[in-house]
């Protein structure tokens, strides 16, 4: 029989337009929310209880684009143009990564994410079995994909694709359903057209969604036009990528007709404001995307280009940047910004059972300590979450109904060892 427990006296961000925050009760049974409301649930007088006083309960934050193991390269190459950053700093170091490096880099990122209130993350990288092992043992929810770069001989392309297929077959639905898989050509500028078509076919065969980088910089868009005669969105459309459920990362440089393509084919966009600002890639047309009906979510990208995995920061940036560039203070209201980091993230990752606090949903949620100066006065908790809160406010985290962070301490990971091993891994990379 699954465990049943009741949160009493809590404040809950249900995020409905008419009544976004309620005070009351939430009943959890097993891995599901069974009830949430202002009234005490009938017949639950003897149920184990948890005191929710001075806590604000939110859906777990959802990070829809990243490269977790790149936490090992945090601060290694800053203040550079994207292509130079990749070619001179990132790719040479990443070529040295062993599976152990990926394990400890991912562990460092997952620790940071869980303690900061992120309960679901997408990861595109190599040595993905190691990423999956960290996700499985830590208790986090993960959407994992072996990213493939096709700038290599045909036999290496085939080996990478076979590796991606094997990973997906092995881990999709793993960790009691907490791990799902996607297929990922890295980007149109790193994968020849025929290779992208092969990856798309594999996604059809496996019935999996697709994820790729797209239109992150103006330079890559111009290169796509030079090489293929069309901009990236039309290019990927012609290659069949949008024939599958798809999520593209960045989508900074889009024309109106490209937004129409994404909307027509229900392609979701992972907006990475922090990384795009740091690399001077630009500001995505999020307001226009949302108006067109495109699902937009938020991602941190890797810790080497952000340089943190703080989803509160991404939510706040999304709320602020688009006000600033549009001159419209109503461009992305606080409630919508919070939805980008939760509900819309779940939709982007094709996870219909997470992202909201409501009956029947998975019990992925977090609790913020509101007994602090920056949460007062008690005017608008949605506003306080978006404009004032941060990862250090996270007091508790639950995933699948399991308590994984308690009073700010991660219960499922050895933080001291992870800090030691990740520093050791970086020093090993420098020495190779």
C-alpha cells in the first residue's frame, strides 16, 4: 500500500488565472497529488501530516535545455563569441572527457539543480548512461538524449547514431518512469542533412520526440543560408524533423514566417535567456512566439555558458528582458514567467503529468521558506517568487512523492564527495 500524507496550513501556487495562490491542504498518495484545496479533505483525519506553515509550495521547476556534465567547465571560457568559445575552449576539453568525468560533472549539476528547486531537467550530451545513472540514484526526473555531432566520417556517424538508439531503448521509461528519452541531432550546422534525416527516421522507429539547437546565433543562420539556401527552421522542416514532436533550443533569430512554421508544426522552444545574454547571441522573440501559440519554456543551457543552473534566475530574466526590449511592462507578466519555468516546461518535454499542483498530477513540488525579509509584506506570492526569490530559499523538494531535499540538504546525494570528485575531474582534464 502506497504512503499517504497530508500537507496542512500550506500556501500553494496553483497558478490559475482567477486564484493563483490558495492556502489550505494538499494530500499526497504514492507518487501522486490526490487532493489540493482550501478545505480539509474529507475522511483524512488520521493521515500522516506535514506542517506547511511559513512555506510556499510550487510545482518543481523544469529546465528544458542543458548539458549537465559541462559544469566541469564552469568559468573555463568566459566572455567569448559562441563559435570561438566552442572551437577554442569547449570542444578541445570535451574531447578529453571520460565517462567518469561525465558522471561527476552531471552529479555536480544535479546536486545544484535539486537544491535549487529543479525537479526535471533535459540533458543532451555524450556518455549518457552515466547521466542516467545519476538521475536514477538522485531521484530527479530527467529527459535524456545522446546528442550527436555529424562532423565526422560516415562510420563514426553510424556509431554515434547506434549509440543514441541503444541508449534510448535501454533507458526510456527507466527509474520507474522518471527517465524518458529523445533523439538529438546537435544542430543543423553540425549535422549534414542526410544525417539529420537518419536521426529523424530513428525517432519515428522508436516513437520518440526530437531535440536540437536551432538559430542560436546570427552567424549560424547566415551559414545555413550559404550552405543550404534556406534558414534553419525551413531547413529542418524540409528534413522532416518537425514531423515528430519536437523541441528546439534557443530559436533566437527567427523571422515571422519561421515563427509560423514552429506554430503550425507545434514545435516547442526552450528559451535560454541567461546563456544567450552571456554569449551575446541575442534575445529570442518570446512574446511573438507565445502570441503565435508556440509553447515556450526555459532552460539554463550548460553551466559553462550561464554559469549557474538557477531556474529562478531564468524565470526572472524572462520576465524582465522582454519588458525591456519591447517597452511593454506587461510583455511577460509574473504568472506567465512562472508558467514558462513549470507548466510550459512540462509541455515542452512531453510530460503531461508534471508541471502543476493539481489532483492527479505527479507529486513533483518544492517548498520555499517565506519567513524571510524579501517575502514580506504578504502581497503577491507569485510576484515574490518571480522577482524576489532564489535557489537558497528552497527548503524542501519532492519528486514522485519522495522527499529528496529536506531543510536545504540533499538526502539522495553525497555532496561532500561530489564537490571533491568534480574538482579532481577538472584538474585531471587540465593535466591530459
